[in-house]
C-alpha cells in the first residue's frame, strides 16, 4: 500500500507543470528506480538519493520540496522495515 501511495505522490509532482522539467525528469527517474527489479532496500536507497538531490535544487518550488521531504521520510520508514 505504501509503495502505491509514494508512486501517486511522485506522479502528482511529475504532472505539476509549475515544477521545472529537470526536476520532473529526476522525479520520474526516482520512480523508475523505486519500481525496478532490484532488492527493495537497493531500490529505496536509489530513489532516496535522487530525491535528496532534487530537494537541494534551488529552482524547486517550496511546496514541492516539502512533498519530496515527506516522500523521503516515507521511504526511510519503508527501508527500516525492510531491514528488520
């Protein structure tokens, strides 16, 4: 269920035309990693890495940065559960 929610949040960012194209491209790339075929912790860490890079972009709207931080928090919780 959480993965579906995260994918929805990433789609919302990707469909938001007020978000610069380079950021939407990276968000799509993070989603691709997240839904890849590797082990879950690897996919999550790859997505977190990309989203951290995105959140540091100076062109990102503040509300989008907040969305990304929330997504990263959800992924970190998932990652902790996957390790347990």
